[in-house]
């Protein structure tokens, strides 16, 4: 984790955003005596496609059993084996 002041962030914002995104490192910004904030990249499809960031969600989806489950679900959907739920009431009735 990198710690900087809000003044340093203001002067070099691009640099610290790149550090957070490309190096997947948190940047802690101290703002006077008012508190601290962290800069952490959000999950964005274009970043995942470019391989810039590996996060917990991606690690979870990379597990063989999860991939198999997703594949089976896609096959079920393609074959019409699904139920469309249009209301919360209908959802709860399907759970009971």
C-alpha cells in the first residue's frame, strides 16, 4: 500500500490511478485531519480482458468446478430448461 497526501494526489493523479490499476495496489490518500481514503480499481470488463488485474471474482470463476457449473447452466438455458420469474412473490413461491 502506498500512502500519499491529497496534495500529492492532485499533482500526480494519473500516476497513482495507474499504480492502483496496473499494479493492483491500494493507494491510501490522507486528507488533512479529515480522514483517509483508498483508491482501489473497480472491476471493469476492459481491464479483465487486457489481463491488467486478477481479483477474487476472477479467481473464483477460474475454478474448474465453477466453470463446469456455468457450462451446465448455459446448456440448460439453451435447451429451454429454465423458469422465468417476474415478481418477488413468484420467486418466493418457487423456493417453498
